[in-house]
C-alpha cells in the first residue's frame, strides 16, 4: 500500500498504532501555545490537569507542539481567563466554567449547578448526549471552543466555624462558594463570596468569611482550611459532578492541522479521566487524616437541603423564562438528568448503598 494512502485511510489512531507517526508529526509546523489556569500550582490535582494535558500534547507530537502552563496570576487573574482566551491574549485556558456565571448563567451548566448531574452523568451528557454540542454553540459568542478537562467528582460541603444544625443557621452566614451555587445559597439566607482558591485560607483565618468550600479532603487539606474552621460539612449539593474545561480560542484552534486538532482532543480527554482518578484515589486518605487531626464531620440537615432544592428549581424556572440561552441548554440537561437519575436509582445507588454499609 502506498504510504500516503495508508496514512489517509487509517486516520491518526491507526497511524500512531502502526508506528508511522513521526512522518505525520514532522510534516506539522512547530507550534507554541500558552495556557492560563484559574488555579494555583499548590493544588496538584486540579492545576495538574493542565500539566497532564500539555505533556501529552508534547509527547504525541514529538515535541513539535509545546504548551506552557501558567498558574493563576502569572499571566492574568484566576477569573480573567475567559477574557484572555476571547481576546486571544492566550490560546487556551483551564478553568471551571461556572466562575463566569456573571457573564451569563449558562456558563454554569457547563460545569455544575446545584442538584445537577454527577460526574459520570456529566460526561455522558457531554460525550453521548447533547451537552458538548449545546455548550459549544453557546461558547461561540465568546470565541471559545471547549473540551472537557477534568471532574472532581461530588464535593464536600466546606469548612465551618460552627456546625449548621438548621436552616436558620444559614441566615447571614458569609460563605465562600464557587460559581453558581452562591445564587441558591443567597436564596436561603447566606451571603455568598466568590474567592479564588489561593485566597480562601486568609479570608477564613481573618474572619472575613464564616465558612468556605473548595473541593474535597485532598485539596482542602492542602489549603489548610481545617486549621481555621473545625466543622466539615457534606455533601456539596451544589457540585455533584463539576466539570473543568479547556477553553481554546476558536481562531487558534481552527488554524491547527487536522492531526493537531485530534491530538488536542485526545490529550484533553486523557486529562479529563486522570483528574478524577487522582481525586478518587487521594481523597480517602486525606479525609482520614483530617478526622484524626480533630476535624468534625457533619451532614447538612434535611431541612436545609429541601429548602435549597426548592429554591434551585425556582431559580432555574425564572432563568428559563428570562434567558433564551439558559432555556435552550437547561431543558436538554434537565431531561437527561431525569432519565439518568431513574437509571442510577436502580444500579449505582442501589449497589453503593449496600457496599457502603458493609464492614470490609
């Protein structure tokens, strides 16, 4: 078979498997991109996804496509990365889309909304449902093409100075909460504060806030939140499966060759899987260490959860009535969530409920 015909017919995966990738790679121009992260380097799980992605792109291109990774604050503020990608100040960012709900609440659906999808359901909606299609249609208005870039899995509910025993305990509580969850927290009486990860400890230590959530035990321990607040809540009902994204400037992406586009997509999906694997592997030991050091776990009271659920559904109805972009994406998301919860009720939830009651 003629080499050119083989390469054309086999596609990238076949080319790589057959060991003829160097010829394809060498045909590509050397390229350098800059990636702006919304996270500090100290959080090796969530920031690390960017490094995993950049490394894999370099490996798959024989070093021809290099991406330098920059922590929050190096090139731009943590919450400035969408503007950076939109204006082509950088080619790519790694962030939590819900940080930008102030631009449009629809951003939040691409990450996590209260009482939304869990991580597996979110990946299913993105890759096999209409999620990726709908979010990309929305992001066109910001010159962005997105790729799923990690998921933390269901999160904890954060560290509190005092245990929350009733809905009344939320009244006036100054709570650092990321993204869209703050909209619902405010509707049940708390005061939401959206503070970057690298600044949470100082705010909690100084008493600027009364409570703070970040992700889960592994990251929270690194941030030292247990040193300034003794009570650790669960579950983080506002983040059942928050997805991180790689936001790529559309002109930069469209200028890539077909091979480089495929490599970007593949490297992103690799980072997507690896991030949650890291969290799932590291959180159990971190939780044990936190409890051993004196952290007191408590479950959010049902009264509070019920009130938050009611307010979340009311908010989504209001947004659907006033925001066409939200309505288009959320209606599809909500149908998918309904069917997923029916399925998971009989399988995942049933299995997990039994297994977690066993003494292994």
